[in-house]
């Protein structure tokens, strides 16, 4: 993979700091198994946080089509991987998105793409839920949006309370989804 000069400067700076972290942990960053680890971790972090360099509204609006459809559009079971900003450990799971168009629809692949943009930033699940909802609401101006995220957090599974089977669910909604009946319909459809 080729990197721009700016990206390579970032990688080099990150690698230096990861090497220092290894020393602070009591490791020898010059031993064979760790020799290239700082560079690998730096490149990995650049990939895992690439969402900072992407504009989700531009992605969503790159495929807007006028259509007189006013029923629920659901994209469910969107896999995602993100990094908890509190411990820099992964959290991952599924995102379910619904919107009710108001004369404008978007290409179906754009919904998972914006999920990816927000997931590829240091995150908390609650903020990510709201960011996805707000991006769709502001860009498409639908009659309503609802986002549900179900995730496992390694910061809860590997450390702290060490509860391996816990799932965290968050939701946020606007417009037509403020009606309980509409929310219930969405929840029913994503459960099947």
C-alpha cells in the first residue's frame, strides 16, 4: 500500500511513540518479534481511524435520487468495527438503519458506507448512533430516521468487569419514528 508523504510522516511519528510505549511496558522493541511492530501498529491505527478523512454527507449525497416513495426503507445487519475512545479497544456488532423518504432516496450501499465512516473514528457507541441518524436526517431530509446499534465491547470483555456475553444496544430516532407504532414496526422488522 502506498502512502502519501503526509501519511508517511504520521506513520513515522506514531511508530516512534509505539516503540516508546513498548519500552515503558518492559519490552525490547529491537527484538526480532517486535522489530516491525511499531510500524505495523501505526499503519493499523491509520486504517482504523480513516473515518476522520472522509465526509459522510458527501458519500450519502453522491447518490440521491428523487422518488415518490414514502414507506420505510431498512438496511439491517450492517457489520461494523470501531475503537472505544476510552480504552482504545475494539467494539463491534451490527447497525440497523431505517428512514422514511420525503421525495429523496439514496443508493442502498451508501448507508453501510456512512456507518463505516463513523465507525472508523475513535468512538463511543452512543455518539456513533446519533451521528449516523443526524447525517441521514440532514442530508436526505426524510420524514424520519431510526438507528439501532447492537455491539460487544472488548473493554468490558477483556478488562474491567470481564463479562463476555454482554451486548450493548443503543437507539436514536427522529420524525415519524417518534410514534411508538412506527418504532415498533422497525424493531419487529429487524428482529426477523
